[in-house]
């Protein structure tokens, strides 16, 4: 007799990031490049560079928070739920 079906690992059971996870990662990557660029900008004095970096980090945090708000505030499958509630069809074929 062979092993039960669950004894074999499947490559399809890995972590799959959500749309929100990918959006947040994009925002963080974008700001990481901007922050690096601000740190390397030798046309600014040290205090100005630090202030610019601080400003960019605050902008990044605001964008991440806004992305979370937008993601959880937007109803998903809104049309599907409303169509099933309002069409009068409760599964009966009358």
C-alpha cells in the first residue's frame, strides 16, 4: 500500500502574496530607492539630507497606510453578493 495523499509535498501550497502585499512591497521598494538617492545627494548638507530622508519615510508610511485603507474599504465581490441577494432566486426553480 502506498503513502496517503498528504504525505507528498506539493509545490502549489506555498505562500501566495495578496494584492495588498504586492502593492505595499512596491511602495516600499520605490521609497527605498528614493531614500538611498537622498542619502547620496551631496548637494545637500547633512542636516538637510536627514530631514529629506525623514520626510520620505513619513510619506512612505502614509502611502502604505492609505493602501491598507483602500484595500479593506473597497468591497470585494460586491456585484456577486448583490446579484445573489436581489435577483429573487433563492435556489428554487419556480
